[in-house]
């Protein structure tokens, strides 16, 4: 993950919150009675989750002897998932405060997050670079993750060249997107294990999760270090090992049971009670199947998962109540067990609420991340805010709290539309939009832009200034063309920008992925809008997630066969168990489409 770190005194490390006693809850800006109502429901939700989802450490086998892992978290971003995985496996955590803490560590994990140059700057200024080199050169138990691998090399081309720790020969460079491969490299890919890697012994040809734009290449001068490679246009270094020193480019803490097995191998190197995963069939980058949970408070103030019909989430009954399809933490945990490659939470009232006042949503993320070890995305209301007391919060602060609460990616909707409009109007990247700020700090792979377009039918594609497509199925009055008008505020307001123009603009502004919805298809169960998805996935060089309209397993294979979508997302059909997630994976596999099993 490559981006400049958020090393601001007002933003502490991921183990703490910059809002320890935040006074506002969702929609509480309107009245004090609403504030009390929301607080009571927040406490009730917290009590429910605390009772329902007790710490998994109670279920873990404790490590023999010293059960403490030293964690080198230099404050560049969210490492909650690594902490949760370590605790899940029965270990306590000691955070590095001084170089001496590194030298005294029995086992050290370095989950690098941020930009290469900024990370080296922090390590050098704190005297930790020398201590880290000494620790590794003495062959002490070490595991580097993502940037924690890249920093071991001589240098990086990211905003450079920038010198690294110099322990492994080689230069870290950026993936080449000119060969048709999308950058960042996001998703579940296969490993080619080269040597006795020890911690990869039980991987069993399974996929692991990558998310990065830079990579190190194998060569004659570093081949003694390379324990596995991965192919993404080229063969790059996926892991290294020498003695007790290990480092991986992928994220074991986000690679499900296989990733936990890798971490367990590192933490329990001499254990004989390992449960080896069943043999997999991983051979290349897999298409992802994502479970989406639209989350909002119902009329009683409870946080529930709901699902809209063309964005309408209320039942067509006399009571007109919010459609309730379950508890978010429970459903997320079930989808993880069912094989979801990612879980996405969309706070669908976030466009009008103050997200940092939405304490139950933050709590949902925290509890979910304790037991769900695949990537978590959260979206809704991520923009600048001023609270009732006149305190201003930047979109970066809002996103930072989501990351600290367990999110791996954040999804920006309306605010990205406004930023794209301004960019297309002026041609200037101000660096002030939420999209630009967050991608600069956390990396573009951590920022998803959610596009909510609706079809506008045309007789002639030249009738509008926006990109139009010839439809595979004519419109209601025989129209052969349509353009896709972007909307904001939960689909309530149309904007003078097309989905094609928006997608191209947000890629330039720093988006790492696009979540492509379609209001016309939402909740209809008749399949994805292939015309729209093909238009956008062919236009950009970043991954596109197809969303809206899935109603059968065939719809997933259709979107992957007819478009360049990297992932497909569904909600209602999973919640209502109309199409089990596992059956989608099985169908895709039978159709010859690579998926993670």
C-alpha cells in the first residue's frame, strides 16, 4: 500500500481513536431528544454485539511460553486487522515505542502501510532503521507484510529513487499498466512457491489477497531470498525467506483461513497441531464475489441490514417500515464463512447524517473485523463536516476513523461526483477533495468511488455532450442509445455528468477502484447492466466492481464473460438466501472462471 502517511499529532495510531468521547450521534444535530434516543440505541447495539461476539481469544490455544508479539506500527495507517489476527491466534501485542523494543523482541511483525519514502523517513528519524537491520541480521523471528517486505530492498522508484534498508538486493518499481493489467493489483492471486518457505508449507495452492501498485522483481542477485512469486503480467516477488526472517507482499490477515494458517506457522513454528487447508486450485488472479450490506437505522433506532428496490428500502405496507434483513455483524460473519471475497458496508443514510456521530456503524466495523479476515469496505457520508458546536472535521479525519475501526477501503459517492465536476470544469487538481486527500494519505488502493447512474434514453447519441452507448436492448420507446447520468444523495438528484466522464475523472484524481451501480437494475434480479459495465471497465485502468441487478448464478458468469469487470457484488439475493453465495462460486468454477474456493 503506497501513500504518504498521516503523521499528524491530531491523528494517533490505529490503536486509539482521535474522538475518545465524541458527543454526537446520527441525526442528532436536529434535537436533544434525538441525541438521547440515538445514544440509548447505541448502548443497546454495543451491549448486543459485546454479548454476541465475545473475544475469539477465549477460543484460541494459547502459545506456550512467551505469548507476546512485538508489533512495529509507526502510525501510518490502519493495522487493526493484523492486531485482530494476532489476538485471534492467542497472542498478546507489545507495540514498539523505542529502538530497544525492536532489539528485545522475541518475534517481530512489521505490517508496513503507506509510502516507501515516508516509512523510511519515520524509521530513520526514530532510530528504528538501524535497530531493525540489526534484529534481522541476527536472524531473529521477523515477518514483514506488504510495505514491510518492500523496505527490505535497496531502494524504491516510488517518488524516488529512495533508499531502503538494503538487506535484499533489488529495486522496487511500479507495475506497468500499458500491458493491459489494471493497477493497483487488487484481489486474490496464486503463488508459485520456489523453495522451502516454512510459513507457506500449508498453503495448498490457495489464493491469497494482494493490494499494491509497487513490486520487487526476482533476479540472480536476490534469488536466494525468494521463497515465492506471483504473476501479474510479470512474475514478481510474493515472499522472501532466509532463516527466521520472512516477508510477504500479500496480506495474510486478509487472506481468510489460508492467511491465518500462514500467520499461525510464523507464530507457532514448531507446532505439530496445524490444520492443513484442503488442497486448492489457484492458478491466477481470481474474479471476486462481494457481499454488500446496505446498513441504516430503522424507525426504532436499531442498526439493520436492508435492501432497496431501485433504492427504495421501505416495505410497501401500511406501516411503510424499513425493510429489515438482519443484523450486520451476524450477516458479515456468515458471508465470510460462505466464502465472500470481500464484505462491503454501505451506510445508505450517510449522505444526510454526520458519519462520525454514527457510533453504532463504527462499532459494527470493530466487531466485524475481529472475526472476518477478508477485506472490509465501508461507504456513506465521507466528506467534510462541521458539527453543532462549530468543530470542523475533514473528510480525511472521517476516513481515518473508519480505517481505525477496521475498514480496509472506504467508498466515496456524492463527494467524488462534485470533485470530478470541478476537475472537468477547471482542469485543475486542487488536492483538497476527499478523494485526493484520502488517496494521497492511504494510497489509491484504499479508495473506492461508488457511481450511481441511471439510464437516459436517446434517439441519437449526438443529442448530448456525454458518452452514449448503443443498447443491446432497446428503450421503452424503441430508443437505441442511452447515456448514464450520475446521481448524488442516494440517487435522489441527477447531475450534469455521465458515468463515463466521472469514471475517467476519478481515476485521474486518485481512485483505486470503481463500484459501478445502476439505479434502473437495482433490486430487479434481471442481471447486471452489461452495456454500462462494459463501457466503464473498458474506459479505465483500475478495477471495476459490477453491482445492481444480480438475480441468478448465470448473471455472475455473464458479467465476467462479457465485460472486463474484476469483481461482482450482490446484496438482496444473498440476504434472502435466494442465491447462496457458495452456489455462485461453484457455478463460476464450472464455467471455467477462476474464483477463490
